[in-house]
């Protein structure tokens, strides 16, 4: 009885270890995909924001170069 019980416990714990390792692998892969997606979204956001800031700066420079029309 003792030998069979030890074999069953060993098999159970070996299976639990394999299932745990597989679960950690899938969680790690999911984390990497989510991180990459979020990173790409932030890069796109910064690129869009930089474009908007550049266009506003160009608009400001153009307005500064215009001669001021005085009504005097």
C-alpha cells in the first residue's frame, strides 16, 4: 500500500509541475504579446502627438513671420 501511494503522489506532483510550467509559459507569452501591443500603441500615440506639435510650431512660426497690419 505504501509503495503504490508514493508512486501515485509522485505521478500527481510530476503532472502538477508540468501543468504549472505549461501555464507559466502561456502566461509569459500572453504578457509579452500584451506588452508589445501596448508599446506599439504608445509609439503610435507619441508619433501622432509629435506630428501635431510640429504642425503647431510651424503654424506659430508662420504667424510670427507675417507682417503685423496696424490700423493707424
